[in-house]
C-alpha cells in the first residue's frame, strides 16, 4: 500500500499545484492532504482527481468554509497500521510540535503532520512522524511530498519537486 502525503499547498487555484506533485500522487493508492489548502477549489480539485482515494484534514489558515467540512484530524487504518493525520489547527511555533500533536492520538504507528513547511521523517518513542514539507516552490525552497510504503513495517520517503 502506497500513501502519498501533501500539505501546505497555499494555492489560489488547483492549477497552481505543481504538475510533478500530481504526477507522483497519481502513483499511490491513497492521497492524504494535511491542510492549508487555502481555497475550496483546491480541495475540490483533489477530490475530483482522486475521488475515493483522497482524504484530508483542515489547516490553521484554511477558510472557515473548509474548516466546517474537513475534520481537524483523522485516523486511517491500513495493513494493520494506525496512521493519524493532522495539521495543528491551533497554529503556533514549530518547536515541540511532535510532542503537542502526539497528545491528539492514541495507539498510532504513524503521525502525518504539516504546518512547519519542513519535510521530516523521524521516529520518536516508536511512532513514525512524517511531515511532507510544503506543496509549492518558494524562491530557493523546493516543493515536496512524502510517500509511505505500508506493509509489515511503514517506510517513508520525502520527494523533492524541482
């Protein structure tokens, strides 16, 4: 099972999402967006393209209309693994973010999170934390996504988009 993870797209139009991101996500079994879409048409574009293979949470900068229809967090169960997904809706600094978001989930093997715009894959006390980075290029900062391979173990990879 391959899960494509993207977040912090901060786009005005779905067409602003880099085509390379969409191309990589098309090769996965499930796509998870971790919030900060910015506009509803971004959400609609992902839903239209990926259909039932798409899940999402709201981000702290999403418009109120998105916050009404998207959950703050969710748990996905695949191949016997529990995968939490969240964009810290309370905002705040990146320092200590993993400790704060861990309190939002019980018995998870993986926690997918956004907000910091910094791609990261690290294990803390037996939980794999995955941040895909930002879904747009900004000056010298590349766009990035994460791809998880879920089987007996969960492995993650960050893919940088030129």
